[in-house]
C-alpha cells in the first residue's frame, strides 16, 4: 500500500509539472503624480441676452409653431391663441362703422339741402345750424368708430405671438389647449452669444468653494466644451436655502461674469440679481417668482 501511494504522488507531480507554463511580465516603475480633487455637478448654460415671452391677451392656445431649440427670426410666429372672439369683435365694430358712414352721408346731404334752402330764404339760420350740428356729430362719431376698429385690429394681431428678435427658442412650458393670461410665461428667446453657467452645488460642499476655483464644463458625452477653460471661474457663491436643500454659485463663461443665487434665500437672490428674480432657480420657482426677471 505504501508503494502504491508513492507511485500515485509521483504521477500527480509529473502531471502538475507538465501543466505549468512561464509567462513574461512587464514591470513599470510607479510615478508620483498629483490627483486633482474633482466633483461633478449639474450645470445649466443660459444666454445673457434672453427675452421672456408673455402674451398680451388672454385666451386658449390653439397651435404651437416651434419647439424648444429651434432657431427663429424676428417676427416669426411662435404660438397662436384662439382669435375667434376678437375676430367677432372686429367684425361687429366694422359693421357699426359702416352704419355710421351711412348716417354721415345722410347728414351731409341734409346739410347741403339746408344750405340751398337758406340761400333761397326758405328756412331760417337756426334750422341750417341744426343741420350743421347733426353733420358734425355724425362725422365725429364716425372717426371715433374708425379708431375703435383700428384698435381692435391691432389687438387681433396679439393673438399670434411672434419672436421679438433673432434667437433660439427656450423651454415651452405650455401646451395646446392651455388657457393663458398676460402673466403666463410662454417661452423664451435667447440671443446666441455670451453664456452664463449656473452650477448647483450641495450645501455640504459649500465650504470648499472659493473665488478663482477653476471649472471645466463638459457636454452630455463628457467632452470638454470648446470654450477656453481659463475663462471659467467661480465668481460668487450663496448659502443654503431655508430648507438647506442646495447651494448655488456663479460662474464666468466666455470671459463674462455670471451670478446666480438659485436655491438661496431671498437676501442672496436680491444681492446676486439686483433685486430681481432669476428665471428658473429652485427658490424662485418655489415662491412663485420664476416668471420675474
């Protein structure tokens, strides 16, 4: 039994020896390098020249001609508000003006007839003056109605909302069928050019922020923007809002300073915006001031 066991161990050792192979391995000396402490946060780029589009009339949206991101020219239609009621008003005013034109013509004929009768000595001067007064009143009323028609036609144009300038259409928070008022924000038109970077930083990281801290902006594919990174810096910072939910900082992008107090208290918002509300920061949105600029 001992001999048999010894033979088995020898065969297993030979089998293991045949299965072993040697491999060449490259050796590289580790170098000492500084690893930057970086973090990723959500950032929003906004144009420094942006126009908020609010309707000048109330009504129901019947059509939206553009979508977010479209490039538009000045005067290009953006949205259509139901104009049927205003069109009926214009038609009614035009009908009333036509009736008043007939009254003026009749008053003019009566005035001419009274002038002839006065010259012939058939009627008195008082009767002629009455005819003159009737004509003057008809003429004044016609001019007033023409002005009303002109005003109603101008208001009818407001039911089609157009772009105030060349630019790019921003977010469109309304939909077809929504009823809007003059206080409703329909969309924005941003003029291409200098941009502001709005970077939202958690409150627990706020102590790490300081002036001159470099920032690198990347797109959704993690590619660095073509802008010069040296032109991007933190220029101001706020503190957590009343709920401690977030921190915001201002950044400089493209060489122009940008300030934002999104997520800050009202005092920080006023300092950063000069007593103005930013358009889309969480604090302004939660307090209903997001439409103020």
